[in-house]
C-alpha cells in the first residue's frame, strides 16, 4: 500500500509539473505600447530636466523602466523617423528623408533635384512621399505572430493605400493623412469623421479610444502605436492649462511659453490614461512601454500667423538647451530625444543608460523582447538593444543621420552626421565658398552644445570619420547632394 501511495503521489507530482511547464509555455506574450510624441524636445519633460513643464505620468514611466540619455531619432524631421521605427532601416536607405507624405503626389523613388535656387550651393534631394507597402513593417510582424494591432494618432507616411490599415494595423484612428491636427487640437475636428465635441482636446479623445482598445483586448496580446499629435503646430491648448502656467513663467528660463507648457501637459495626461488603462486591466506586468519623440523641439520664434496665439508670438515653443539647434537641424537638438523603455521584470525601475541607441533599433528589439524573431530576409540597420535594457553595454558605438535638405526656418544646410563614441562629425554638402563640403567635428563629452569645431585640430580623426560617412552613404545607396551649377555668390 505504501508503495502504491508513493507511486500515486509521484504520478500526481509529475502531472502538476507538466501542467506548470505547459502553463509557462502558454504564458501570454507581452503587450507593446509605443508612445511617440511629435516635436517633443530632449528636455521637455520633468524627468529629463525641464524646470517649467509638468509631466508626472511620463515621469512615472521612467520610474518603472529605463531612461536613455543618448537616444537619437534617425532624422530631425518626423516622417523619416516614423518610417525608421516601422522598418528598422535608416531614412537614407528608405529614401524618405523629409516629411512630404501628406502631399497628393505619389513619389516612390528618391532623386537629387536638377535645379536649385541660385543662393543654394547644393542640389538637394527630392524625398519619397510614401512608405511602400512592400516593407514588412513592425506592425505586420506582430500581427503575423497573432497580436491585435492598432494605430492611434498621427501617421504621416501616406494616405490610402499607404495608410496604417494597409501596413499591418487592424485599427486606425483617426485614419487621416494630415501632418498635424488641421484646424487645431480642440474639437470639432475637420480631419476626423467623428468631429468631436466643441472644446474637446484631441489627446483626450485619442487616449480614451486607445484605453477602450486596451480593455477590449486585455485577454490577447496587442501591439499599439500611440503616435500623439502633440506637441506639433498649430500651437493650441486648453485655456485653463495656459492660465495655470502663466504665473510660473521665469523670464530667465528659455522654456517659458505657457501655450507649449499646456500642450505638454495634455500630452502627459494622455500618457497617464494609457498607464491607468493598463494597470486597471491587470496588465502592468505584461506590458512593454516605449516613450520617444520623432525629432527635436521647435526652437525658433513663432511668427507665422495662425500657428501661435498673438500673446505668445515671438517666444520659441521650447528650448533644447544646452543642446544646439532643434527640429530640422543636424545639431544635437534636432535628433537627441527623450527615450524611456519599460520592460517588466527585465529593466531595473528608475534605471538610466548612456548607451547609444536610435529609432532604427526598436524594430529588432521589440520583437526579441516579445520572444519573436525578425524575418531572416529583412534588411535591418537597427540592432537588438536588450543588453542595454538589462544594464549592460552595446557593442555598436557608431550612429548616422542623413538629412539632404535645406530648411529655411532653421538655416540648415543638407548634410550627414556620424557619431562614434564621444565624437561627432557633420558633413555639410557644398557649403564652403568653393562648393566643397564643410566639415564640423565636436567632442560631445566635453562640448555638448557643439560650440567648438575641432576639425582643423583633428585632421586624422576627421579623415577617419568622413570615410565612415562615405561608406554609410554607399551602403545605403543614399541620395547625396551635389554642387548646384547655377549657384550665384551673393554680391
């Protein structure tokens, strides 16, 4: 009898062990929520150093996960960075190097212009205006793995048939090709069939819809892009929030625009609603969060009629100081971004990493975090940054950014930069008096504000890093600006 009882207990124990193993194997894959702000600068959150803006919910994400101090967008303008996230490829390779996807003209091949204004020394690139549907997007990869997929907010990679519903997403709201909230942030909205109530804020509506999606899909893994319209122009906000920030303005703080501060708070409120929806659904330990921005903050005076309330005209939306420049520039303020990744059970809460990461890295990393592998035939420029997320080092120490366009508002010249370790070289095409390339070299460890060009003092380093740029351009088959034959030097 004793032997039979022992055998029975062993049998039951074996069954329980098998059941436990099966349950572990069947454990749901993690949800992924990718929050992408529009035009949010490196210091535009409390946790990244702002003394004016209030972002308790973004700060909460940082307290739950890892914040990166050296995270870069692949481009200083929005559409190219968005394309890099969805494909894991550099904009130079994609041929999407400027945000033109809202235009009606379909351009699927990038070229260098044949003509230029006589005061431009270079012939700049003509960007593609659509993300081709032939790319196997991050959303399609998750959908193939059985995930429910949804896109909320700004897209700006092409109207139908290049919209989210044709690029791997089951749901798309508001399903509009607009580059920003046309007509403003407060309802009724002209770009959404559901116009919204008068005075309703677009982020309130978007986060409510996204929270409903979370609740409806809490029993199945999902991948969600919450790509906020905030804080892109036109600058508009709730009056109560504007009034809240007016008395907090410090004239000595370069971040001092109450309108923009109010917009940042509405963005943060939307983030908070998503966090609450996840927590209330019991999914906190099963959900990966990414918080990122598509390019740097707007740092120039806002004088164009209709973009900013007259009370706040001539005050830049924000300041990226101590970084130089901002949106639409090749300096640090244009591409260094706030970045937070929450990976429950893997990232140490409140951790900070100084490793070099870029928007191209999210594709391979998020799939691996979910236990998935990218298709072996894909071209991926990004790398798996899970070692950094676990507190370790990355083997890659070099990043690139190719932006072959003039931007009149910022005075940017077409160029490419490479960052290798602490050093950054920018090649500005045809910018010297003889239309040769101008080279600027900075040591970011000692000169974060890029104030001292060391190119003349470091000829060997310049030669080495310039060769890296050349190899990068060849590898990606990038469209490279060339001298404008009709350039006329100003008298």
